[in-house]
């Protein structure tokens, strides 16, 4: 269902006003305030944007493919009109002075930028619990986490407050919360979407992508935000091939789907395994070829990722020093204390942990054994996927080891939390495009996500496969 | 190689984080967590990487220089506006030079 296209069409044609759409979203946000999905939400700002869109429509202008569509941004995406806090105390009240490129592209397409969603601080977390403003909650069970780090984005879309949100994904931070909340979450190939204006966590991993209720909506948002940006030298000049078109008539016939059965065993919630196996079976009976593959590197994914991303984060977060941005801690005597008091008291425990780990693996005695070694291990991941994508078009995997867990369940044990990312990290290490889509629910009614990966820059193949999976499930009557 | 308590405290200082500003129990917990995380990543030792090139970026990148043409910039005022202490032209920090008992 192309909800965003229908909405934009209604606004452009005058069938409804952007202000009406905005007011309804604001009402829903107020009704669901207890979800704590938003770090920032300014009603007047939302209405002003909507009024401007209506004004353009009344003058006969076409505001664009997302005319009047409310899209929430994650709290690590800079805009000049709302604070960008990254859900961190150290950035309380921080006001940037430019639009992140993705924000500018959404505006140019006529979208209404709808607040900034709560997140794990500086995108470090898998549950949403490491947020200075308290965690966002799961949209259907408030005793559970929505997943992280794009927790508020997943919660807001899952609860129907907004039809779309942007998230950022470094090791799974779009895909995991999407799976937990029963929505679509898409991480493009590294280099497809500009990171300019995204507060950096790990610069060789971070990517921005959409969380939506349908594949079509994810494809549409992707097409609006993707493409070379001269202000981000890590974006590629490749043309953005249409993901929407790939969904049109997407068929499983002839699609080669790689499945590693060894990853569907230990540590995976049994209902998730059953759902994945059933999905693979349905793809097979619909004409896809299920190809057995072996992802031998998978067991090293979490360790490789945490060495590399913590190192990059320790460098990126060195700019938060109580001098240039955000908060300076009180009681500092001398410059050194400005740094140490601001950072120690301004960063939360998870961020401190990762900065420490990153600093350690980069320090003189440890660099070769940890960081340089992990960079080489990353190459082994890339090589393994190159081999795998010769034998298949996409890889089918779970998104998460469990469905949404209860608040407080994992947060006391950092390593247990890190292992939540075991299925999402491999695609991040190799820069692959990856998508999570709803596959049903478990016995407690909690959403289960299926994850699809494709070769670098093969977003067209990825969306075709997602569409094919959706139709195979529908054909079997198994889609909720 | 492991990470002992002294190393944790030393590493924190390198990162301009002062563990003594945290409640003692929290600093202890952090040190213990660091030890177990570092022990976990030792798993990577199983993998031989001689002759393997490091991956710095997952996709090949080429540097594309921009045109050598002047353009508008936001200006100092915009950049300073969100700084904790500034005088309109520069960031302000405690005096470092010329003080008898300055830190560091």
C-alpha cells in the first residue's frame, strides 16, 4: 500500500490540506505522549510548515512527491529550527545552524519535518534505554523496549503517529527497532545517502534510512534522500536506481535466496526460527530458488564491530569537550577540568564504555592486536559476502535473536545487549544494503522481522526480493 | 592481552574522562565491564589475517576535490551561537597560560 503517495496526492490535489494532515498527526502524538517517542516536537513549527505547503498548493505549485507528508527525524540529525540533542545531556539545547542534507531533501520534496525522535545516546544502544530523556516505549506493549538506537522513530511509526521517520543505522539501529515494532526499516548501501548533518558515531558504518509501514513508502523516502552530495565525500556518484519500480510486480520466480541454516539454531527465539523457515519455504513454493550458504564469519561479527565502531566513536566524540558545542559542566577549575567534567558528567554510561573501549584499542600498545587486526577481519567479511552473492541474489536472515524484550532486561549486561545486533552487524561491516520487514508475530503478539541483504548498490534487487517475499507470504495467507 | 584496573583509569584519562567523578561503585562496575568486553573481543585472535589488507571503508572511495571557487560560509556568529562560552568572535576557555597552578 502506497500510503505516502496517496497522502501526497491528496494534498497536491487539494482533496485534503497539509494543515489537516499535520493536525491529525499532532493529535495522535498528544494521545500517545506516554510513548516518549519524541525528544523534540514543536506543534507551531509543524503547523507553520504545513501552512506553507497549503499556500504553495493554492498558488498552483507542486510542492513535490512528499507534499504534506509528516516525517520525523532522529535526534542526531541537525536542523536549524529544533535542538539536536542525540538524547545526550552533553548536547542539551544544542541548536545547529544548517539542515542535514537528508532534511533539506525531504523539505524540497514537500515533506513536513515532524520533530526529533528519542534515541539511544549518540546512537549507541539496541533498546532505546540509553536516552537522557528516558526510553521510548514499545508501541503495543509499554513494558517493553522498542529497540534502538532509532527507538523513537520505530515507536512513532509503529504507533501510527507519523507514517514515516528517518533513522540511522550503524550496526542495526534502523533494522532492529523496525523488527521489534513491526514496521519496515531500510539501511541503504554505505555511500548511497549523505551523512552530512548526521552527528557521527562510526563514520565508516553510519547510514541514514527510512522506517515506514510499507515497502513502497520506504522505497519512496529512499529515492528522495539518496544520491551524491558534494558536502559528503563518502557519497557515491552512482545514479539512484528506482526501488519503487522494483516493487512493481515483484515476483519470487527465479530469485536466488541464500539461507544459512546454521544461523537458525542456538540463541534464536524458536518462533522466529519457525517464521523464517516458513518464509523460505513459501518463497520456494512460489518459484524462488533457496540456496544453502555458509556465513562462517558471522560468529565474529559482534567482536569485530565493537572494536571498530568504538574506535571510530572515540575519535568522533572527542569534539564534545565543553568548549565548542552543548553543555559545559559547572565547577571546572582550569581547561583540563572543562574537558573532563563536561565529558564525564555529560556522557551516559554506555557512551563512556564505548569511548573507553575505542581509546584502548587505538592506544599504542593495543593498536595492532585489536584495531588493525579488526580492520583486516572486516576485509574477510567483505570477501565472504562477495562469494555468497555469486551464488545468490539476496540473503534471508532473522533481524533479531528475540522479539522485543522487557525494559530493564538487558541493560545491566552490556555484552548481552551487544549480542542483540548479531544478525544486523554483518551487513554493516560489508556496507551492504539491508532491510527488515514484518513477518508476523510471536505467541505474545510481538512483531517478528525478516531481514534481507543484497550486494553493494543492489537496492533494486533488494526491494524486488522484499516485494517477492511479501507476495509469497500473502499467497500462503500467512501475512498478518 | 587484557585490561587491568590501572589501564582502565589510564585509558579514561587519555579520553579526558575522569572516573573519580563517578560514584565509586559505578567506576568499579565500568572497570569490570571493560575487562569482560576486552576478554570477549579476544575471540578475533582465532582468525589469521597475515597478508590481508585492512578495510578502512566498505566501498572504494575516490577523493573528488571541489572547485577552487569562493562561496558563502555561515560565519563565526552562527558557529559560536551554540557554544557554552564565547565573546562573539572566539570560544572562551579558562586561562591556560601565565597561571601558577594551571592544570595539565
